[in-house]
């Protein structure tokens, strides 16, 4: 909390960075004082990187892992279990032992005591949409693993995990009502038609038998889903509870876009706390497709991937290596990770108006990756509205949720809406041809997409004939894509 530390002469670490210098003289007692009433009981999520002879470390090498090499970064199970036991003995809550890292949490106070550095709010970017209530913290200095109980023999580093940015809404704007006279799409019909999924459904291809996982804020079982007979299951990642309680409304609403294009899927929504842990939880459910409508604004000039994001990067690579199609929203003006990962299907946005004209929208991202030279985002697009709100699609939400505008309904989109739409089309393809690999799905979607030649994206890149930074290969066409694999 702001009352904990005197920050008058301290510069906040930039978003996406973790300081690496030593703790200032005087120690934590001098920094924090001894008044417990000045502290809030805030829990800190972090990933634990381990030491293991003969195992490659993604945290020490300049060369990033790839889908082909990711298995070389797995940590021996015995070492991970012993490290988890020692962490628990030090008052750390261990939530899951993954193949690459351990997912854990501790109170802010315990984290700072154990690892010898205070946590401070990071300086958030002002050039892109960030929700007003978004906060993130990072260690002020290098995190040193203590020698107590031999913990330093097994644990290399710990990396605090920030909450991701949900790519659906901008900063707070004046209130609006769904009764306003404005062109908006409705689910499922309008979205299915504009994504050209309706003729595919008429052929009996609905995604039946294909498991799709979505990692998000929660998944309220709205009467809308029951009325349409959707196979709707919500689970919680190990560090959160109540998967059906979605106070944001983001996960619930955006999942309706997934069902609009693939109403027959076996859906599993994973409510997240630590995004790395939630994504790993989704992978362990063995879906054919994972869709995520969130990310981090970090792939910026003169930067490289920070170590705190590498645990999630490893999990994403592992998912693709297992044959899972991984979709991520490209961002709403953000230079987004993990959408920038080469093996991820990065989904941008196209707006279709009431005259059925197609155009790129200035609400969505288009950029060339700094971290992965030659990587261009997005690959393809789904449907998305325009600034300032992109309140383009009427979607079901939990009554009283942040996005609730009218008794359990809200209007929003962003690339948060586009990614699940496209994930649904991926499911249609996998029902039509279950042998398709992730790269096959990408190729089919790109080469059957409808080229978008008007408009520009948030970064100012114009849409034109052929692939471009505004819309990639264009708007996904479910009918053409499925026809191509039958």
C-alpha cells in the first residue's frame, strides 16, 4: 500500500522491468518501519526458477527457448518437489509444481522478509489503454534466495508475476446505456454470420468433440448459456476460488464470442490469479485449443524479454509442442506478449459496420516485434469495435459485474472478443480434420481470410492489399477455411 514506504526520492521501476541492484543500507526494518498497521495483507504471486545440474536455464541464456528445444528446460521432478517442501517450510504457499517452475505465493510482508527486497508499484505506461484500477508491483532490487534450510542450493531466482491487462476496455469513460441508438452486434447470430460460421453450422460442423480452454477473469453461468444448450464448464486455477464468480464480467462475456462461432465445443473456462499458473492449468486439461484475451504491453524498442515473463513463455511453447493451438489477443494498442510469440496465433481486429463494410480499426494493435525479429502482429483478425469504447458487441455478464450495463448484459469488444471468435473457428477446423497441427491451422486461416484493405490500426499502419500490420492476412472466414480442409 502507498502508506508502507517513503517513495519521495525513489524512482518507480518501469513496467516490465525488475531491478537488479542491492538493497539500500539499513535493511527492511529501516525501510518499512515496525508498525504492522501500516501494512496491508497483500498476497504476491511468483514463479520459482530452480537450479538443476545438466538442465538448461532459460533465465541465464541470451538465446530464447523454442518449441523444438523447450523440453530441454524441464527440471527433474525430485528436485522440484524438494524445493517446494523447503519453500513451504519458510511460509510460502506452493500452488503447483510445473515442468519448468514452481508456482507459489506469500504475503507481501513474508516475501520481502524472505527474499530481502521490498516490492514497489511499477510505473505504468500512459501511451496505451490501461484500466484505471490496474496495478503491478516489482522488487526494487535483486531477489536473493536465502541460505536457510539449503533453499539457495535448489532455488535460483523467484519472479513476481504481474496481473495481465484484459484487452476489452479502455480507461473509464462517461456512463452509457445499452438503450442508446447505436449499431451493435448480438451473439450468437450476428457474430456467427459475419465470421461466416453460419453455413458451417448448417453442415453439422459446430466444434463438437473439440475441447477449448479459455483463461480469464471467471466464468459466470449466465442463463444465456443454458438457454442455448452450451457445454459450459468453469474451473479455478489452484491459487483462486469460485470459478463461477466473475466480478469483472470479462471472461463470461468474451466466452460468448467463442460459442458464437463454435456452439458445439467442450468448453472449459479457467479462472486465473497468477497467469502462468492458470495457463499451465489449461494445458493440463489437454484441450485442442487455448484462447486468452489478455497480455502485457512490453515488446517495446530497446527491450528484450524480461526473466519474469519467461515462465509463461515456457508454458506457451510447451502447449504448442503438445499440439495445442494457442490464440492470444494482439492488444488494443499494446505491443503485446504473448501475442508476439512466433508460434502463437495473434488475433487482431476488423470492424464491420451496418453497411457490411470491412475496415481495420484504430482500437487494435499492429506492430513488428522487437523481441522476435521478423515477427509481425497480428496474424489474422476477428471482429472488434472502434474507439473510444469499442462497445460493439452485446454480451452476457454477471449481474453487478464491472462490465454490467443492463441487468446482466454489457457492450464491449476489443481484441479480447476477436481471439475467442477465431479460437472457435479453429475448433471447427479440428472437428473437420482432427489431424491438423497448430501450424496447419494457422496456414488455413491465413490463406482463406478475407483481405481487409481499408482503415488503420492504433499504431497508424494502414490496411492494404495482401498481408499488412493493420489486420495481418485479414478477417477469418470460417466457411472458406473449413471448405479448404474437407
